[in-house]
C-alpha cells in the first residue's frame, strides 16, 4: 500500500520541485536539443512515477533523463526489411547522403531567391531547375511543385477549368488511401469526358470526343495495376497526332528509360513522342524528396508557372536543395536497392542467419521476391532472398529500438535485406537477437 501523503515521513514529500529539476545542469543539453516543453514533460512524468511509488524519490532525475525522447519529433527512423523499395507507409524513397547533406545545409539562410552577385532578387530554386532541365533535355522548360497530385491540379486548373479533359476509362485510377484521379481533376472545375471502355480504347474514341470545349487529353500510367487479356490502349505518339494538348502523367518519376523496368514509362520517351507536358513524382523512382515535376513545352510551362495557384503549390528550400542534390549527385539508395545483386543478397542473408542460429534464434535463408512499390512497375518481382524467422518476432521488432519493419508471409516473419545497407546488417542482426530474448514466446 502506498504511504499516506499526510504522514510527515511520507517520502513523496521529498520529491524535488519541477523548477529545481529543470535547473539541474544534467538536463541542460536536453533542453538545448529538445526544448523546454519536452524536458518538462519528462520531469513531470518522472515525478508522477515517484508519487505512485514506482521509483524511489532519489531516482527522479535519472527517470526524467531516461524518459526524454530521442529527438524533437515523433517521426521514428526504421529499418525497411520488407523488400518493398518505395514503401509509401515508410516514406517512399530514402534520400542519398548528398541529398541529406544538402537538406541540412539549406536549413539555415540560403540564396533561394537571392542573387549574391547583384544583391537583387533572383528566380526561386534556379539551380534545381537547371539540374532538372539537364536531366531531361527533351523538356523545353521545367517547373517543380510539392507533389505529383499538385502537378496535375495545376495543369488541370490552368488549362481546363470550365473545359473538358478527355481520359480513357481504363485510366480512371484509384491509388493508395482512396485517392481517385477523377475526383482530383473535377475539384479544379474541369469536366471529365470518358472515352473507350474499361479494357479497350482506340484513337477514334479520342478523335470523336474532341470538341470546342476540349482542354486537353490526359494519358495516365495505371501505376499500381495492370489490365491483361483482350485489351487496347493508345500511346502518346498517336494521341499527339490529334492536335490537342496531351498531358501525360507517368507517376513514378522515371526520367529516362531503365532496362531493369522495361514496361515503366519515362519522361524523356513520352516527351519525344509528342506529349505537351509530362508530370511525375520526385520521391519515387527518381529517388528524391516528395515533389511534383512538370516537364515539357516551354510556353505551356510558363503559363503554368504564372498561374496564381502555382504560388500555393510551390516547394520550400529544403525540397529544392534535396532535389538538386538528387539530380546532380551520386546514385540514389533507390537505384542501389533496385539493382541489388541476387548473389550478394544471398551471402548477406546467409551470414545473418548463421549468426542468429548461433545465438539460438531459428533462422533460415529462403527465396524472397521484393517489389518496386510506390505504384511503380506493378507485377514486376525483384528476385532475392530473406531470412525466415518465427512469425511473432515481427511485432517485437517493430516495437523495438531500433525499429525493424519486416514482412509477414505464410506464418513466418521474413527479414529481407534488399533495402538495408550492408553496413547495417550487424545492427539489424543484434535487433533480432534482442527481440528473441525479450519476446514472451519461446523461439522454438
């Protein structure tokens, strides 16, 4: 039973006051790093523990230090052991070291809209735009907004408000979190005119639908699904013959052809085929930060950039810095993970499995098909390997420190190393051993 607080000998009367604890020099670094509010919450939590009798009053400060968060954000770093390269729920593309360095450098004052030579105002993000033009020479001009959906909203608002957008019924897609392309476009004041059927659309369907109210033809890459069998669709080159602006949304952000993804459209190819504007995402196959890319005809891009909505959709200095470093810098983690060598993955998995078995954790190397993710290359497997573990470890690993997110499949926990840097194998291995030892269920 807890001591009576009215008793003079009650140890809770000796709990240090909040102001006394906050003034302790051992909390100084935490206040500088996390802020006063976060430190005060940790102190009050520790005081509450002492009042409840869960800890001795002499340990209040130690308990406060232990209760401090690792960072001043609730976002938690995770190891992606799912085998899905562009995992939307885990933030899609991890940034390259060059992009991270550029982002940190841009966190202070930078010349984002300032010409250092003249002291006058300059075009926002000019270095990033130059890098994007260099990456896609087929584009007459480029523009960047805050995500792929924003790129389509800007195009539809500027070119088709109170007008019609022609779109094939087979491209009326819904992607993650209930996002539907037709609802997005209709929100701009444009009207959609569906052509063709669910499985077959021909050039004549578009030609017959063109009228004085046509704003543009929209070609949408289906991204996260495929229609197979008795099908027909119209390519950008054919659509461009109709002498109506063709807006092509490739979605995934592939700027140039990639032989590893033969069925994935890219911006350079669709622009060369005659697309007026190509829109794409920056945080998918490009491997950069979340952004919407607008590439194509110079006059049309200028019109979009000058539209009032463009100001509401513009990106901040951090995105501009990370995107430029992604375009100019070394190969991204996304590219490395997509190109992961099958033999190397097997060797890494075998080494981890052997170490786990030596520590008493049942582990076996098994074939594992990864995925591109992010709505890119639907149906394309990425052959590889994984370490098969007891299923209950998946939950323990998610809740542990570090957090390791695995894949549960057919009653097993699969630890896929494709998206984990080789330098982190030992850390992940240690997390599995710790999870097995703290798990309530025996590893048998």
